DNA sequence: GGCTCTTTCGTTTTT
DNA sequence: CGAAAGAGCC
């Protein structure tokens, strides 16, 4: 199987061919990390060192797990369909399903996601007469999750771990989850750790089985996940080889519990002798890499890595100071349009920003100029109301927990109003029963008994009807019998709702097919091996694999996302926006360790920069619209950390000669005439936030009107040299009040023209029947009509 | 039960 | 400023 490794570089090959021992692979951005991980597995199998049965591969996201499996399938002829490749949570879930009784869980336990957990907490807080004003449910939620991540049960916490009413509430929450068979994300991990720690037979079985454990994105593991690994692979027993791949420089999730320190701990705890560094980068050109290396070198306590490439210097990074966020948006829109005109694809571009709010202005400009784009992250399919409704019904059918019952008891409306529900919950509390138990034995004359009975009968009828049905049929039946279909048909937004319900049926069909269930499989029947009925499996998948983010991944559209969301992706051209002190790096909260926060922000910067393959454009704004005000910003400290040799100032240079054909590359290659490199002075103090400033790094100012702004000529970095000898009227011939025709938007009227004297920046506000659009005249191709 | 008004809050987020 | 959640009203 030499062909498996022959195309690897020496370090990759060294990693893949390590003997069976604990190892840490430091894999830099774009260094072929996934390739090494999958080739390692394939190599172990091909060499006969391991059978697929003996391998456990753990990732963070479902996407990574899927990709790994897909790649393995192309590399190997052995059947790996039963190999354990999955996320921490997915695999923990599998353990718990297989050993529910040993883990102290009911067979039909259900997983709840973050938002389910939050609404449960809110409801329990009401039940415990806690006021949401004094105790923020979100704070309580994160405290509970934090305690679980530290492995602490309510029975063992101290007053310091849980101040005030916290300890009591945590206990209440635990009890209620236990009673209703609910398992939150942290619980999946903690339960399986406890299962292994308390049950030697189960633990030994898996410890001996999984001789090779491989962990991806190790820098993102939290304390509990590390403990989980240790529970499976005890370093003292040394029965397993743990192969961890990660990059401490790309650890950007400390805020949600990730512990980079796990990498050093792993080396120590597992006596790791083999640390392999993958530093050859196959993604970016060297100006980009050198700059990223230089920035990250300002962090302390790194394991130490320096990316290099043999792909040549490439183009310098361009750093652009925009007057404000609108100009930033306009500028990148313009560059995209010009590049597209010159042959680039929409999909070549990614726009990255620190926070989601920044996307708005950018979207406005892209939309106004008909640039197709897609925003990563947003409402996920299984988070949609109508989809949650159906899954709640399915849950009630399988195991009627309070949350699900309360969600659907009067939805669609069946005359069980707030008052009745309050009586029911009160009675349940009084009798210490679940809602379902309470209503199953209901005798309060103040609540219309027929309606409650009707609900129970509806659920029972659905159970009966679905017995013997497969999953997709079951979903369809539930959608109809619950009344959800009729209900949503009557809604004004029925099209999307019904479409989503159909989509859910398709998902059920897909699950059914994917899991190769027999044609006549009953959705309620337990599936051999998985110990889960198709419904339970489907529900678990809905919670654990809710990401439909890869949907539309291959689309040829501009990609907009936060820097966090960009991790692991790459793009030919990257626009990195909003490099202002206080925004990126984000100003630390008070109470937060400022140095730690800065280091994490710098890693985030490193991640952002290393997404770019060929062109990296960084911009910052002197002014930014924030919460209805204008804020003055200063350039991010990270800009001053980029070596002078690797960047150039400026933004897309307009065509010098109107009408000449513009090579994409040549049109942007230079800086601006007469503009010196102002960042060369940034290394001392001039670009750092001044001490007098507020901690956020922002100063507030008066509100300005955008329309005023747009009328100004190009802004300082474009400046005087943009002035053409031709006046506005002779350049475009258009003025406010003119009637024009646009290819897509039809007839319209010019409201105003911004930058009329500029060839490339002249922009018209035009009122079309579909609304007002801002169009760059170079591209809009407006035809004047009389 | 659903609409509208008011209040609140504002970093990043997978499972 | 604008989204979202909660309260209050019909």
C-alpha cells in the first residue's frame, strides 16, 4: 500500500506511518490535516495493524465526520460502514443507547438541544417560583453546562461552585431531566464518562475494542471531552494508541469551554513522544502566509509552528482604510463586480467579518448590485417552528416529556387555553407527576375534559395508525393527524411552512433509506444493533445533526460568514472586514482576562487570514454605524503586526482608460499614487488605541446621514486622482428625475447620483417598482428613456 | 389564539 | 438602529 502514502510530503508521511503509540500532530492551516487523519486510518487497516472494528475516529462536527468517512470509502475496499466515525456527541449518544440501563437512563431517552434546554430552564424556574429578572435563565443555563463540563453533579458541588439558589435549581433540573428522560448535550458526555468510570465491564469492552483512537480538531476539546477520551483510553493502562490532530493557533472556541491546554496535558498525561508538525501549506501564497505567521508570532505559549509554501509569493495583501462601513461594503462590491466582469466566479469570493451584524450593510450593497450571495449560519432546518412542532409530536408518541407535551397540547389550537394549561401544570406539580401522567388521569371539572381527552386520543390514534408504518409514512401521518397540516394551510406564510413539512418527510425518507431499514420496518420497532427505533434515531439525528449548512456549499455565489464560521474553509479571494480596534480584536468584557482574550482574537485573525488562497483584502473603517450612532474607529492592532513587505495600501483601482479591457490582476496590482504606506508608522503607538479612549476602543459621535456621505467624492484613499476631466453630465448623462430602464428591475426614476465625477464609483439611487436600489453606473447599464 | 405594543439588548457557536 | 422576546389586549 505504498501508493497510499507515496503522494504525501515527508512530515505527513511520518505522521501516517507512526507506530502504534500516542501521538500529537500539530497540523497548521491548509497543511492537509484531514488527509493525514484519513490516510492514517486507511494505512492502519491496509497494513493489517487494525481492523475497522478496532478504530474509533472522533470529530467535532458532523461535516468533518462525513467527510472522513467519504474519503475512507474511496481509499479502502474494506467495508467501513460499521466503523465508529462520528462526533463526540454522536458517539456518546451511541454508547448511551447501547447501555441505557447501565447509564441509568430510560430506554426512550431524548436529546434536547440548546434552545430546548433554555425553554426547559425557563419553565422550571417558573415552577420553582424564581424570577427571571433576578436570575437570568441564560446565565443559569451556562452555569449548569459549565458545571457539567467540569464533571460536577449537584450532589457534590460546593457553595463556591454554585452560589445562591443555583445549587438547588441545578438539582431540580437534574431530577426533572431524569424523570422525563431528557439528556442535554453536556449530559451526553458526562453520562458516558460516568458509565465508563462506574462500569468496569462496559469500559473494558470498549477499551479493548478501540485500540486506535483518533481525534480531530483536538484544540477545540473541552475539559469534559478530554476526560471522556481518558475514560476510554486510560494512559496508565496503555492499551490504546491515541492519535490527536490539532492546531493550537486555531483554537478560537475558548469562550465556549475549549481548552487549548488539553494539548499540553495530552503530551504529559499520555507520555507522548511523537509530536509531528505539519507546516507545509498547500493553500496560500507566501505573502499571505508570512503575514499570518508574523501576526500569530505575537502570541505567547504557542507550541510553535511556521507555515511555508512553495507556491510563490503571490500578490501582496491589500489593506484598505474605508471612510465608513458603507464605503467598505461598496468597495468590496465593486471589486467583486469588476473581477466578475473580468472572468472570476462569484464563488471565488468570501466576505469575512467578526460579528453577524456587520453583514447587513454588505448585504445591502450586494443586493443593490445584483450580486448573488449566501450567508452561512442562520436558522437551521430543524429549528424552524413547524419542524419543531412535528418532532415534538413524535417525541410525545415515543416518550411524552413535559416540554414536548406542553408544546403541542394546544397546537394546533384545540381549545385548551392558557388557563386550562395552568390548571394542568399546577395539578401535575401538586401530584408530583408529569403532565402526561396528569392528563391521562384527568378529573378537574373546571377544565373541559373532552378537549384534554381529545388530545390524548389524538396521540393514541397516531400511535396506532403509525404502528407498522415506516418512518416517512409516520411523519406524513403525524403531520396530517395532528392537525398541523390543516393549521399551516390556513396561515398566510403557508407556502414555506408546507414546503418545510414536505422537506421533513423527505428527510425522514432519507434517514430511512440511509439506515437501510427493511421495507416494512415499523417506525416504532427497535432496530437491531442500534437499540433505537427509527423514530428515536431520527429524532436524535434531528438534534445532533441539525446542520444543513453544507446545503448550497457548491453554489456559485459570494460567501458571507463570520470568521468563526470560516474555519476549515478556503477561498481564492477573501475580504476581511471591520479591522477596527474594539471590534476585531473585540474589546474584552470587564472581568475577562485581557491577555487571554487578545490571544484568542489574534488566533481568530490568523484563522481569517489563512482562509485566503490568492488574494487577501483587509479593510477597516474610520467610522462605523453602530446602534443608530456613528462610532469612530481606529485600525486594529493586528494591522500593525503585518510585515510591511507583505502588504500594500489601497483598494481596487479604477480603470485609467474607460473602455479598456481590464485584466483582473493588473487592475488591482498597485497602491495609490501619492499615498505613502501609513502603516509603517503603526508599529510604535500611533495606531494603537489611545489610553484615553473608552475600553471598547470606540468613541461616539453625532449621527450622519448616509445619503450625505454618498454624495462625497470617493473618499480619502481614492482622493483627487479620481477626478476626470469630464464633468458628471458628460460622463453619464444622467441626472435626478431621469427615467431609465434596467435589464432586471425594469423602468425606474433616478433619485440621486453619488460620485458623479467618478468613472467607477458613480452610483445612482433609482426608484424601481420593486423598490429603491443603489446601482453602480459602470455595471448597471441603465438606458435613459425620454 | 394571535396580533401589536413595549422593552431590552447588542461577539463569536457545534453538538 | 433593529431583532427578539414578553406583556397586554381583543
